[in-house]
C-alpha cells in the first residue's frame, strides 16, 4: 500500500462537505501512481469512485494531462504541413445509438492535406460501443498493429495517423479493467478526449455532453496553455455535429476577454435538412459508410457534408461555412475519399 497515495485518496474521499480538491501537482502524482501500479487496486478503485462523486476540476484534469504527457507517447512533428495537426478526441467506449461520421471527416480533411490524428482502444466499458478500430477494419485498415514509426510515416505520407491504446500506451490500456470493475466512467474518460500526443502545433477538436464538462475542459486547456481548440456538443459525446438540431460549439478566441466564444451552427440555415442516422446494425452502417466513401448517395451523405464542411472551415482550409459544405460535397461525389482511403491502405500495408 502507498501511504502517499492514501493521503490523496483521503483528501478527495472525505465526504460531500469535507473533501478537498487536489492541486495540479497532486493530481499529476495521483494518476502517475495509478498508471504505474504504485497505488494498490483497492486504492485505485476507491479513488476513481470518490473522484467521480466529487467531480474533477479543471486544475485536476490539467494535472492528469501532465502525467499522460510524461508517460505516454508523443509523435514527432510532421514535415512541411501548412496546417496544424488536427487531433480528433472521441470517447473510447464507442457508439451505440448513432452512426459515427468522424472516419468520413478524417478522409475529407486528409484529402485536403490537413493532417489528422485519431486515437482509441479496443471495445471497452461502460458502453461497449462500436470503436474506431472496428470501423477502420471494416474499410480494410488495421490500426491495431502499427508501430510508432509506421504511424509517423503514415502522417507524413497520407496525412492520417492512428494511435491504438493497447499498442502505443499500454499503461493507460491496463486501466480499462477498473472501468469494467467499477461499472462507471472514471474521470480518465474525459482526459482521453483532450489528450494531445504530439510534439508540434496542433488543433484539438473534441466532443462533450454536459456543460460542466465543457467548462472543466476549457479550464484545463487554459492551464496547459493550449492555443487552438474546438469543443463540440456532438452525438454521444463525440465531435460529430448533429443534423436535427442547432449545434453548440466552443472555439478559442484571443480577441475575447475570456479567451473563447460560443458558436451556433444550424444545418437548416445551409439547406442541410435531415435526421441523424441511427446505428441500427454494424453491418448496415459499414455498408452505408462504404457507399459514402465511393461517392454514392447514402444515408450518411448529408451528415458527412455537414461535418466535413464545418471541419474544413474550422481548420482554415475554406473561408466560409457555406463554401466548406460545397467543398465537402464535391470531395464526396467525385470519389476523392475513395482515392484517399486507397492511399492510406497502401501506406499501411508497407
């Protein structure tokens, strides 16, 4: 048993009226001791539940990110890219209700020479949903066996990279068993959304569900001096914009006193009228995804145009949302995404 960790646990687990928040340094130390096995399983389980009940703070999240940065991988800077690397922060426990759009978004961005890094793990609690690794596998790309050298090669040659938690950050992957045993999402699930395993300039684009989470993420990013971010109240906590309602988005803005501003994007204002596609079955989703990438009209086309257009604009490749939607549509219907997919496949195979 670690007596030092025990003091951290006592601090956050003393009850509703007497608990105290951790400092940034304490939060960093606590996560490091959990990831490296200095804390015992009983201490780790107690900490995760107590921290969830207390609710993490932005300061604590910043400290935990410090440990992820120190212990995790960090990819080298991409050669000769005119855009910052876009990091897509998506919940690791997958999707169960709505069809994921982010793989199409990634192909749209990379086809326009905007580098994209995705990251995720195997099927995990608490949702056990459809994972990014499964989706890319359905498209003929195995992201689970790549070395870091191969990931960096792919980023430089195709603008696309993927970090797979069991392969590239086993210390964090070993933590998954605790999610299984406690049956709840621990604060580390929020941490994964805003992890930036990259040495160069990057643009964090992540999803969230609840307003308190958005506030906590903003505070953590400010403490870590993250200059470029986009937070989207998207489908199932992802960065996928919704077709059937106005999207609430938070972006960095140095011209505002607060350092950020809210955007509202209503698809109806751009003649993008439709409903978000339900994830009725994985096989049907994979079929629709392949049709979309081939340039055929599918159930996912409208959502792909909405998301692709917004991301193209937000990443600085297009000068307006309206033109972003036009460009996304053109990339889809002309088969450019299929060409980009084949390029990535070829790179991964070699």
